[in-house]
C-alpha cells in the first residue's frame, strides 16, 4: 500500500528511501533516482535546444502569440516602415506638399508650388510662376513657416526659399558673335 501514493504523484520531491535516514538508495530506489535525474537533464537540454533554435530562427514562430509575420493593414505596415527608417519628418513634409492648397489657399496654390524639402537645413523650396507671386510669397513666408511648424512640429521648417519663374533657356545659333552678352545687348 505504500507504493500506491507514490505512483499517484507525478514526481515526488525527494526519493523515498526505505531504511534508516541518510542511507544511500539501493536497488529499485537507486534506479528511480537515476531515472528522475536523467529526465530533468533531458528536459533542461530540450529547453536549451528550443531556445537556441528560436534564437536562430528569429524568435517564436507558431502559436497564438503575435510576431513579425502576422498580417498587417497597409496603413499599419507603412507606418511601421516610416518609424523603423526614421522617415517621420520627410513623410510629414510630403503630406504637407499634398495638402498645399489647404495650407496656403487655392489662389496662392495656383501660382506657387512646393518643389523640395531639405531635411538637413529644414528648408522648404517653393517655386512661383511670376515674380509678383514670388514677392507675395516672400511676404507671407513667416506666417507660412509658423503654420507649417504648428502642423508638423516645432523646427521642422525653419526657412522657405522662394524661387521666381525660370528664365527661358538661351539657344545659340550657328552664327554667334563671340563676347555677346545677351539678347538686350546693342553694343557691338
């Protein structure tokens, strides 16, 4: 009857050794102790091997836990990519370029368009289709910088560089006089 309670336990805490206290186990008891020690060592080796395998594969792979392979919505995937690459400021400025008419008004947006953003210098370059609109935008630049920084975060845009209309390219003919300074030059 003493064996039944022992068999019902999954693994007893200490081996039951018949005989005097402190005596070395012998026979069947010795085999039980050795089997228990071997099981514990195998379990420890197995856990270490699983951890090593998971580390090699890049973490947990299956189960109900979330990992990097779970499907994401497109917006969440793009947000994760922007955050991982450190593209927050350029993406925000890109959003401003898409919302340019709402920020400056439809009339100004018809004549002035953002060209590029220099992230290092925090400079937004805007081109205008006439010198009058370039002058108008230069006067509006401090207000526009404040509005952009309120939308994007303080210090995102420090300066707006305004470009006027591009001059027409000069095409030279076959018979060009050397030293000629330009189309308005009347001195020969």
